C-alpha cells in the first residue's frame, strides 16, 4: 500500500485535473504510465517507489512535502 494515494487525488481534484491529465504530465516527464495505473496509485492499489515520488510532485506542481501532509 502507499500513503500518498488519497493526497495526490485531493491535490489533483483541487487543481481541476483529470487522471488522464496527470498521466500525460507524468509521461512527459519520462514515466511511462497509463491512466489506469495512475488510478491504482490514487486508490492505494499500487505501491509508489522512491523514484516516482518526485515525478508525482512535479506533475502536480507541488513540493514533495505536500504529498505527505
């Protein structure tokens, strides 16, 4: 399980982004991820590696610390 899934969902929704939007941003950053895989992260069905956390923060345009508040 991951602890940041609900937080990234809240951040995404607060920025009026779709899961497709975030997946596209992540792909642009070099992470080959589908919308369905991204959705699994939000619902805590997929683990998040240490290397993926900075990419998620960058795609959502927040500091890494925001993901853990």
